[in-house]
């Protein structure tokens, strides 16, 4: 085993770009190549207390998915939330996080590669001297950035990041690209970025399953009451449909969609009926009006959960939309999907070459 592990930071130019998914897929590929990987997330966002110490939920999940032993998990240093920010601003928190980072991350040099998940963008964590460029500098880490594709102008944030990170930025992953646009990106964005000395390590196609949310997550976010089939909350919702039109239009509209959550009024029985006979994963009824018994009976037969919310339709749709925009990857079906996507579309050999690591050296 090498005396000193290399460090690789996975960052992004904006939040919810797919960092955790990339880390999950990448760490699996590295393990498949025989590399001994450690993992950590210096700044946590979803921390919970466990056995007296703070545990980051993403760290816990990824460590579990990879079967990492305790000495391959680097604990988070800080929860970024209202309370910690207030303490820092008031001068109550005077911790030298640079020093703490050196002690915590550089002295635990285990394995071949320490894979670290960075904050939401290049600025986050600056208040604590823990922004992605600062962390990369302190622990001498290489950086790979994940960028969610929106248009050809997505290159601008990557060029700006290159100016800030310089040679530390060894590559990028462009995520969530509509499949039909991938050939065009291969001819435009890829050669352009390569000319700017930014290696394009992967162009990942848009995937409805990865952007999906479980019915259970919708129940939590909407604070909903489950009226039937509480045993089917693991169903995955890929799209949202609003049942506010007449029933003939609704049947046509629902028929074009798949694995949807349908939001409609508790009094719109004909819409509820139409939704149950199409590709619906759950029915969300607003206004706290209970559906008639025959709707509940049919939903039971078809194994479709019905949720009741004490909200109007507009608010319900906003919450569901926001939940889709902040998707996490904690379902086994998503883990499997991510591994396949990364195996097919990510150039792991090139990454190892850029890091000066080789699979042969990694094996005993």
C-alpha cells in the first residue's frame, strides 16, 4: 500500500448537478479496477447524530453501498446550516478549519485514493475557508467538476472554473444531456473544452429514473396522509401530471406519460378514475376531500397509493416540482442505474492516467 494516498475532489459549478451520483458510480468503477478507495465529504448538508458523533447521510449511504470499512470513511468536519453560519458570523466559531483539514485529511492517508465530495458550487464554504478551491489547495487535490447540461452556454461556468482552479482541474463530467443532443456535444463542446486543456471524462445521458422520486419522499415533503397501499411507497415517480382539465383531455394527456404522480382535486372523481387506468404511481388529492369507496377499492386492486394533502393544487405542484429538482440517489434501483451509466459513458482509464494511478499497481 502506498505511503500517501492521492486526493480527488468531485465538485460542481452549481448545486444539484449530480455530484453524489458521480461519486457513487466513480467509486464503484475504481473499486472494480482494484483500487483501495477512501471517501469523505468535508462539508455536510444532511447530518444526523449517531452514537454521539455527527454522521452525514450521503457519506453513510455511499460508504454502505461500497462496503467501506470504518478506516476508509473520513468524517465530515462541518454542517453547513443556519446555526453554524450564525456562529461563524458572530465570531463564536473561531476554528481554523485549514489546520483541522490538514490534520483530519492528510494524516489519514489510507488506500490509494481519497475521494472527496465538494460543496454545491465553487463559493460554498468560503466563510469557513472550506470552499472547493481552498480545500483543493490545502490538501493538494486534483479536481473533477460535474456540470448539469442546460445549453451550449454550460461551457462558460466550466471555463470560469478552469481560470480559478488552473491545473488542479483535471477533467469534467457533463451530466443530464438529452440523448439526441450527445452527438452534437461530441462535435462542439468536447473538442472546445479539450483545446482549453479541460479533459471531458464523460457525457452522461439524461435518465428519467435518476430524476425520479419515491412516493415515500413525496409523502414526507407534502406531509401527506396515505389513504391506501402504504406498502407501495417505494414506487418511483418519473413525471408529474395535473388533472385540471376535462376527462377526455385528461385521458389523452395521461396516456402520453409514464410513471407519473397525478395531482387533482379530491372532488374530481372522473379524473381520479382516468389516472388509475394509466401509468400512475400515485394519486395526490388536494383539498382534503376523501375519494369515494370505489376509487379506493380500484387503487387497492391496482396497487396504486392514494395520498391526501391539506394544500391547494398550486402549492402541491410547487413542492413536488422542488422535490424533483433536489433528487437524491438513495434507492437501490438508482445505484444500479448509476453504475451502468458510468461504466458505459465515463472514461475511467483516462482518469487513472491523469491521476497517475494504474490498476496494475493497485492490485496486490
